[in-house]
C-alpha cells in the first residue's frame, strides 16, 4: 500500500511540472511569491571570496543570469589584497559588499548568512558557476514537497578537469530516473566517501543555519560537511536531478583551503577532532549505534595520524596528548606501538614502490 504522504508529494510534483494548467501555474506563482517577506527577497545569495578577483565576476554573472530573480547578493570579502574590490565596483549597485580582515572560509560564509534577510540562503563559491535555472527549479521543488523540507540540492559537474565525463550524481550512482523529490536517507549521502552534496548547490532555509546552528567558525577544513551533517538532524532534504552547478576543480590552482587536507597541518587534525566530537554526541542522542561506531573509529584514526605527524616534527606535548586520547579509546600501549610500526612499515613500502627501488617477494 502506498504511503499517503508519498501520494501527496507526487501529486504536487506533477502539478509543478505541468505548465499547461493555468490554475496550477497561478498557484505555483503564489506559493513562490509567499517565500518573500514583505520587501525582503526570497533568497539571499552569499558569495564568500578571498583573492579571487580574476574569477569572482564569472561567479557573480552566473547569479545575475538566474531565471528566478527574487534574490539579493551578498559578497563577503575575507581580507583580499588583490584586485577584488576594484573588480566589484561596477556591481556595487547590485550587490551588498562586506569587507573583513581574513578569518577563513567558515567565518566568511557565516558572516554572509548573518547579513542575509531572505527566507532562504544559497552559498556560491567565488570560483564556481550556477546555471540559469538553478534557483528556479529549486524553488519549484521546495513548493512541491512542502514545508518539512529545509534543504534542496542539485547535481553538479566539475570544470577545469581534462575529462569531466560524469556528473557528481552519476559518479555516485544516485537517483537514476528520478527528476526531483525527497531524499530518504541524507545522512548516508553526507557521509559517503565521494562528495555528492555540495553546499554551493544547496538552497537552505536561513533559520536553520543562523547563529550557532550555522558554519562552525573554528574549522578550517570540512566545515561544509559538518554543516550538512547537522542539518540532517533538523530537516528533510530534497533534490533536483539536473546539473545546475559547475564546480571548479582546476588541478593547478594553489589557493584552495582544501589543500590543507593533504598537508601535515595541526589545523586539519584539530578541525577533525571538533567535528567528530560533535557528531558522536548527536549520534548518541539519536541512538544511531552503527554510524556512531564508524565516527568513533574515524576519531581514533585522526588521533593516530596526528600522533605520527607530531612525532615527525618533534612536537612532544602533542604526542603526549594524542597518545592519551588513543589510550582513552581502549588501545593499550603495546597496541599503539604495534600500530605505529605498522604505519611506518606501510609508509616505507609505499615510498619504495613510488621510487621503483624494490620489489616484494614473488
């Protein structure tokens, strides 16, 4: 037997994508207009940027070509010292520009949210591009599925790579044959190995990400994943199965905070520590034992990696702290030593293989 909730969503969805029905189109227009609050726009578009004057205008123009026009644009300049402000001057009549000293991506994104006045907020990275119908299709889906849904995301594709053969959804094998609708288990998708939900594809109810509910400004990496993880406990997710965002993945670019993920940097380990601690508490309250176990294991691995990195740099105080954290999670001193030896041996084998200097037994 079909769930009556599903029947309602399907019927409303069919109505949204039936432009020949004048009464339905009028109803949809009324619903979308109701997203505005008085003279306030329905959507606040937030573009955080740092030293991307050469790319920012491309992102900005992709907003101005949107078919859905009830929005404001907020550019948060996170302490740029390049040509960013000069590039933006011709647009000062169309945007709200805010400059702050450099505080990082999390703080810049959250500052934009706090400045926003729209009912919905959508964040666009200053090196990415939206396709013209991005906001329109998301608003249509949100009107169709109802007020229980506070996040709508879309498919994306990468630009700047040599062979961007498949979209993000296609790479994940996600939602084949479904044009739009509700996502049944968003938490599993947020925790998937390959990123499937990008914040820059999302349209989010602003009340869900205001204040302490928004980006954690202590984080320098994975702040977007952390936000999406917490949102899965607060609202339902829906999607548009169409590529509406182009993600810049140019390999030669060196201005990316994500490079920290591949470096020996204490900020990376510290950010992960904060994230995993928050997630474990949320999962404990939700009684999600299996997922909690996975995150607890990830936290232990993070301490092991931090321990190794601290030993390599002779940071003895951090070595002691990481050792204690691992011990508190059940590993004995002998097990910790064995694990460190195993990691060292594996690293050595990998280096030998990369240099072509040896072979294992036949």
